[in-house]
């Protein structure tokens, strides 16, 4: 259904009715244009997206152009729902490298002024993504604590008083009825999850591994809270977590040698044992409080922003960049001093691109 306004500047966007409501055709076409071009090229009718196979291979990697600054020449508005669809967040939940990033973004969205502050379509999409997380956690038997934290946040947001207007939730009754049904399904999935331990035929068990292997597992944990939880699980892990090497490598993973050196020069006497050796656990926590932990290091994959075409994309998938359209364009950019092609976009920075 094309929309035409009295304003001559109206783009005349084509809209398509899907199971999730009315959506812009250009969003739904992302990655499916090749399949439907032959059907739509000579017809004014819009293809029915319900017949499209969502699992089909995409022609174009998921990406989303955004407006960083509005000027007289460039005026735009970044829609959260459109960005989430173009970046294929719902399928990214099933990607092991992107799961933590998506869940951190969901936690921030749920906690940021609550669901009621978002548009209706974004509310529905947010809950659908949480439901995808619940299904994935149930199938994989992993990250159950993340799902439970999201469920608790949803319960608080839905029923707290500041989400109500004249005694009722702000929005249509049908919309909130659908939200409550979705939350009930998510709660049901979370409550039905039972951890299935490996059978007796699976060898070796964790407690049967040699100390060197367990130490290597601990050294790959990037969050100090995971280290503390591991130390409470098993006596051998408790002894390994207490080793100075574990905290030293964690400190050098999150902070630069210059930052560590500055801290040691200023407060060396506060972070040493009686025998003069360094207490790397105290050093790490002091660095964390002083500089903060780099957020992009907490995730296996982080969205990136292309500095050339102002496009958000997943680094592992890439994106169609304007710098690749001309052989000389990238060389001219480097001559102009644009050496950094992209920069990471943590979840908090991603939300700043939208008016929430």
C-alpha cells in the first residue's frame, strides 16, 4: 500500500502487511530482492512477504545506513525497528559470537525507561527477540542466567506503576494483551528449562580433567564475575582462581601496559603482599574502578560503523561499502588521512543513534 502525502517531498514508500504488522517494503527486501525482482519489476503490486522463505540465503549481508548528524542537506531519522530488522538481530541470537551482544542490547532496551517508551512495533519486536533468546537458551542449555535476568526485568517493567496512564498501560489494549501473552510464553519456556547433564558414557568429566586443562579453561574467562563464580563451584577451581597468573593475564587483557604502569607507580604500596610481590587481583579491581572495562572486549563480535558510508554491519559478514565501488576512492581516502575504516559500536553506543 503506497502512502502519498500532501507534502510533495513524501517518498511514497511502499508498505507490506506481514504477521508482525505493516512494514516498509525496502526493509523486507533486504537480502530478498533477487528472488522477488522478476515478480515485482513490471507490476505495481507488492509481493506477499508471508510466502518468502525467511531461511533463504541472503544476497546482501545485513547492514543498516544511519544518520549521524542532521543538517540542511542531510535530514533523517533512525528507526530502531528498521535497524533491528536490517541487521537481522532475530537470527543473530542463534549465532554464538553475537548472542552476548544481542542480550546486552535487550537488557538495556528493557531497562531504558521501560517498554512503554518505545513505539508499538519496536515493543513487539523487542519481545519477539526475547522469545527467540528463550527458545535458543532452551535448546542449547546455555546462558540460562541471562534469560532469567531478562524475564525478571520484563516482569518489573510490565507491572510497575510508571508504565500506566490513568490506571492502564499506555497503548492499545490489544497491543498490551499480546505483550502479556508473549511474556507468559517466555516465562513458561524459562521455567521448563532443566539442565541435562552429560550421560555416564561421556568422558572425561570436568572433575576428571588434569589441573593444567582446568587452568586453561579459567584463563579464557574474560569477566571477573565468572572467575568468582568458578571459585565457588569446586575446590580445585578455587585454588586456581587464587593464582596471581590468572588475575595478571586478566589485567593485561582489559588494560594497556601504560595504564597498569601508571597505577603501579601511584599506588604500588597498596597492591603488594608483605613479601613484596604484586597482588594482581587488587591491581585488576583498582584498574577496573579507575579506567572501566572496555565494553567491546566482552563480546566475541561487536557491530561496526563504517566511517566511509556511515553503515552499521557485522564484521564477520561485511557490507557493500561505497569505498569498494571505485578503485581510486579508497586510495584518496587514505591520502586524506582516513586510515581507520570502521570502529566498534558497543550496545550503549548503538542506542544513542536512536531517539528513545
